[in-house]
C-alpha cells in the first residue's frame, strides 16, 4: 500500500493512543512497514534504528523466526482456550513454571493478564483481597508516586501519578495517593543525590503516618521509572523505602513491566536493586512484544493467603494465559536465556552504553546523561542558563522529530530524551546510536540556540 493511501485510511478511521487527534490528522503518520534486528523501516524507504525497542518491549529484536514458528505451531494445535473453570493447557503451565524459576525465590505463582494495565488492575484487587483475608480490611490505601506510570485503564492510571491523565476522564479510583518521585535532576539538585533519595523515602513515611499506618495496604513503584523519564533513583532510595515498608507492614508492588526481562541487566529490576516485592506486574518484554501478554508474579506471602483462604477470586480476563501468547512468551524467555542476553546486558552492553552515553554529557544542550543497563536519558537544558528551555519551545519534541529524520527513534518526555533499545543491540550499533543522538542534538541546538 502506498504511503498516502495508508495515511488517508488512518486519518479517516483510526484514533491513536496518547495522541492529539487533530494535530495528527493535519500532519499525517509515518508508516512503518517492516523491521529486523534493531531497525525499523518506513514506507518511504528509510531505515531507522529503534532506540526504544518499540514501546520498551522488543527485547529480543525484530524478525525472530523462532517466535513466529512458536506462534504458528501453537495456533495449529490449540489457538485459544481459556483458563477459567478448572482448565489449563501445556503452554501456560510451562510458562508459569519458567517465570517462577526466573523470579526471586519467594515468588512461586503467576496470574496472567493481557497487558501491563490489566496486571495493575489485578494488583489492586489482589492487594485489597489479601488484607481482607488477613482480617485487616481497613488496610485500603495504596501509595503510588507522582509521575509514575502503571497503565491506562482506570485503575492503572489511578495508581500512576501522571497529572494530565488524572485531569481527563473523571475521578480516579478512590483510596490511592501519590508521593514524590526520586527524580534528582528534576526535583532534588539542591541536595546531594543520597540526601535526596533519603528525603523521598522520608516523604513516604510521612504519608503513611498521615493516612494511619493501619490503613495502608501497599506501595507501588517501578524499580526505575520508565515512561516518567528513565528516572534512576539515587542509591540511598530503595534501601530506605524497604525499611519504611517493613516498619509498617506494607506490601511492596514492584512494577516490572519495563524493567523486567533484562532491561537493567538482571531478569527483574527488583533483583538489580535487591528488592523482595510481594507482587510484580509484568508484560512487554515477556513476549518481546510479539504478542500481547502480561501478568502478576505473586510472592508466597500473598499467594499462600489467597490459596489457603479458599473461595473464588472474582477476577480474570478472556485472554488470561492465552495459549498462543504463552507459547511465544515461553520461547522468548528460552531464547533470552539460551543466548545469555541478560548477562550480556549486565556485563558488556550496559557498561559499554554507560561509557558511550556519558560522552553526550559534554554536549552544550545536555544537563545530565544517565543510563542503567540498556536504558538511558538525556536532560536537555538551555546552554545559556544550564536550566530548562522555555516550555513553549518544546525542545524535547523538536529533538525527537529531528531524531526520526536522522534515523533514530528516541522518545521525549518533556525535555528528557530517552532510549531503551532492543537487548540484542551490538557494540557497533550502540556506537551508531550515540553518533545519531549527537547529530540530532547538534541540529536541535542549531534550531534553538
Ligand atoms: N506499567 C509500566 C511500568 C509501564 O511502563 C506500562 C506501559 O508502558 C504499563 C504498566 C502498562 O502496560 P500496557 O501498556 O501493556 O497496558
């Protein structure tokens, strides 16, 4: 299909997620047609390095025949059956075992969903049921973080702390509140990173005391905030938060939708930070985005209570444990493991990206260059002041659009530029990514300064 024909159909009938419909209608869409490895191709013949792995999900890279074949074989055998009403099937049983094998030792169960948002809806219902079964139904409050992202369903957006999402679409789910995020560059530069990390944990404790420690059920957070701007917390943050949660007997929900499956150089971000979460929502890299699947990894404390109590848990989705999605996810995990990809991110690619990415810190437009594993961010600043550009200039979006024409997908969150490439990226491709990012920064500076 020709570019213009595809754009016309799209403009006429397609409402895109997280999009200004009117502006898109006027500008038209780029049409992506095919992909291989770390590259996507558009209908105009451009090859673009996908520095975002789709939406943080194509961990294994594009074009893996093994995943195509796993899907085809499962579709021929049993394309769909549900897991309600005392039924199961081999791919979902095997996937459950594999996930629990990779997860921290105290995690031995998984509840499947179709997406990360559904996983977080499940979290909210499980947390409240858990405390009800413990005879503490007053433990209802869930504390999230400002600028955290946990999905786009009503519960997902309520658990998340994105103000523009809260402002649209009516009241959030009651019983959810948000505390400050450990975003040192954005909010803590008047203190050392370590002092700021501790201050954020202290703010959590203060909120718990305001709500009443007996009323707080859980704290939900991404090990590293992804959609909020690839925000890596100061080293002091997680140990201090863990201590606060233990002091008041509050469950920890570590949202692993982005950090899971190797992004930070460990199977789960929780393992990187030494967390022992009670619940871990997962999705995205679970199938490398080839098919939609998510879930909640459930620690023994919660799982044992839910199981031993008996009585039906009135919750589930038509596609919970979808056999074809499960077969693809299982093959994806097997390939990540067999090819040693998580270890390569930890020992080779992560440190190499850190070294190369840090070089961008010398660019006049960059106030901070940070990375962890294969996730990175650049904070754009006005070279004249070292502070943010005037918002009206939309420096981040400008840089993002320039990147695309330069041949690199880099996402903008305000004036923070983000990368999260496929985990199969090579050192040479990291060099290319850094070169293209610098080229885009130069062009952005040329237009703004
Ligand atoms: N949780 C986190 C941390 C995410 O980054 C996302 C999506 O970006 C979600 C949940 C929601 O996942 P989904 O888009 O699959 O519903």
